[in-house]
C-alpha cells in the first residue's frame, strides 16, 4: 500500500498542475535583463560575432553578446552572453554541446566568486593543453544559479504558475588556462560588467 502512495500522490500533483496550466492564459514574455559586456581593466578586448551554428540553430529571438579578452601575457578569455527568448531551446546546458565538439569534460565543480555560483569544468581536446570553462545563469528577476536543473525548475514554475516567460541569460567563459585561481580572478572582473 505504501509503495503505491508516492506514485499516486505524484501523479495527482502532476495532473493538477497540468489542469491548472491548461486553464491559464499564455505566459507573458518578460523584458530581457540589461546585460552587456564591456571593457575590463588589464585586458584588450574585441567583440565577436555569433557563429553560423549559433545563429541558425537557436531561435530567432535569442540575443548574443560575445567578447574576447586578452591579457598582456597572452592568456585569453572568451565570454558569451546568450539571452533566451520565448522558446525553452535558446539555452541548454553546455554538457550537451561541448562533447559533440570533441571536448572531454573533466573535474566538474562549483565555486563561488564575488557572490556568484559558477560551474567549472576542465576541457581537454585531443593532445592540446587543457582549457578552462565556466558557466552560470541569471534571469530578469536577478535569480542566479549555476545549476541547470534548478534553472529549469524555476523556469517551469514561472511559466506554469506565475504566467511569465523568464528571460534567462547564460554566461559562459572559455579560457586558455585551466588554472582555477586565474579563472576565479577573471570571473571576479566579469562580475563588474555582467549585472
């Protein structure tokens, strides 16, 4: 009897949520956060156009802002802001696309830099030296997380219960170094240009 109780309660909650959502109006698309990349002290930077794959694979209302930051010692950091639109497919977790590009993802971990959670991984590509990679998410309400699962939960809740489509921004940082200290220093600077 007890073994049937949990699935029955779960099914009842799911059915109630679907009925509630079916009776509510279409969710409203919120205004995108004012997130733009700018200059950083100690770095030369240049704007980068979105790739063909980004422009043609992601929905038309997806917004991009990309910059390459290069330090005097040649270390580089590519920062990308992807702001989602109406479709949930604008933003996906990097673990889906990085392996298809040939990267091996190692040593996943979460760190907090200047009050922001970042998910870090070390990337390896063939015999090349390792690269650093970090990502985090935030929405127009200022909710921040490095957990893709938590971001999806908040998004589903807001669409289903609050009747709004959040404009999530995924911030990714590709780095020529996998040194966590150096990457953390850069993420602290990025916090100054990304609200």
